[in-house]
C-alpha cells in the first residue's frame, strides 16, 4: 500500500493551482460566465495547459509529459472542484488514460504539449461496467444505437450527453469493436448543446454523418482502453467531489461564525454544530477513499476497478450532502442566484450520476469482492421474515 498522504510535490502543485484559480477564476467570474454564450473559460484553460502543463501530468517523460501520475491529476481536480472551474480537465484526464492504454504515443505527445484537446465521445453517465467489445454503451438508459463504421473508415451515429467536448478538439469514439480518433472540427461532426443542470460542465449530443476516423485500437484492446478510461473517470471524479465538499464546509463554517441570530453566532447552536461535524467526518472519509482510488490508477491488477467503485459509491453522496448543508445553513442568501452555493449544489448533483450512480457502483463493488446478493424473502405477503 502506498502512502496516501499528500507529499511535498503534491502540496506544491495544489498551492500553485489554487493561486492561479484565485487570481483568474473567482466564483464571481464563473457565475457571470454561466449566463454567457461560451460555457468554458477558454482563457483559464489555456493558462492551466500552457503555464502549469496539467494535460501532461500523467504522460510519461519520453512522450513529452511530466511523468507525475494520476495522484497529481487528482490534486488538480480537487482544486478545480473547489472552484467549480468551467474547464474540460476531467475529460482530458479520461482521454489520457485511454491513450495510455492504447499506447497512442503521437496523441499523447500532442496532448502533453497542449497542441490539442482530446475527449472521449461517450455519455457522461456511462459506468465502467457498461463497456463491452461489441457494443460500447453511450448511457445507462434509453441509449441510441451505437455509432456504426462505414468504409474508409467513416463513422455514422449519435452519442448523447458527452461532457468536456471541445468543438475544435479531437474525439476518441468507441464504435463497433474499435476505438477511433475523429476531428471534432470536421463538417461531418455536429455538436448540439443539451440543457443540463450544471452549467459549468455543459453536455452535448454529437452526431457523426460519415465522419472520417482513424482506428487506434481494435478488439479486446479497444474494450480494455474504454473500460480503463471510464474507470479512471470514476476514480478521478471522486477527488473533484472532495474539493467541492471541502469548499462547502469551509465556506459554511466561516458564515455561521459571523452570522448572528438571537444575539449569538449561528454556529454556536448545537444543531448547526452537529450537521457540520457530520459533514467533516464524511469528508475526511471521502478524502481517504478518493486518494486510494487515484493511487490505484497507476497500479497493475484489478484494484483500480475496485477502488473506483468504492470511491463513487461513497464520494458522490457526500458531495451532495455537503452542498445541501451549505445552501441550507446559509439561510435565505444560500438560495439566491447571487451566491455561489447553487453552483456547487448543481455540480454535486450532476456529478453524482456521472460514470454511474452510487447504487450502480455499490453493485459493481459487490461483484468485484464476490459478495453474494441477499436471499429473497419467502412467504405470504406481509409475513414477517426472521
């Protein structure tokens, strides 16, 4: 077992990212941007890529990356979650894991250098256990027919609910029994915005009408790459959820200390203390689970899948509860558009179904540890089961 405490390099990375976000991504700017035409902060994204090299953190040095690892990626995601920053870093990290699995060194080098944005064209709600070699899923329910492969090859079909898709970037598209690269700027690729709860992470439906594609993996290798990417998404999302929950707790504690009611600070009331103490305990546990999941992404064997399932089974609900407590304990101001609490609640709620719901991950966790399902109760309706 690795040491899950943050080392000096990770703390230095955190401080650097937090300082950049404080200077260039205050919540006031994010709140103003959600009403604009461009959902992503392109300027902030270029600063993160060009100045900090975040897209190269998990890329090996021989391919132009920083040779750090997914633990460092998770640290960046904690800070981005803390700021609900509208940048497509999670999608880039998921795509990086797929490219590493495919040994696609050319794209890895371009990604690390900041020359292109790469995203997996797969539904944001897709759980890791939904990827198969024959039919890559695009969502857990009511999914359209999979993208089909034509001569050339070309791709035709639709993928619904894709997150972090940049219009002028590259798309990794699972189709048939292969994984393809498609240029999103091609005329045969059309993105249509979807109304989503979280305006800081917009979703799009992508239509392919004979789009030119290049295969980078086929057969079992393609299926393994997609599963590895979705597993990484579930594991890394947990760190973003931890950062979000930490902001909610810190902000709420600061508010109830200075807000007075009946001649005393609101935070001095026992009921308020208990709610915040519960959030603190859950958040401490969630951080340990998220760190374990990020650490296991760099290890061989089945532990990565188990750790990712464990992380999403726990961290998603914790982030939602922290955001709900934040809104409620802020009182009337917590329900206003002018306060950022609603941004965090919306991000937490939408992230709770990303890469599979907590219930789905609990079921996956049971399968991974070979836990048998509960025995169905027998007897007449209403009879007590002993």
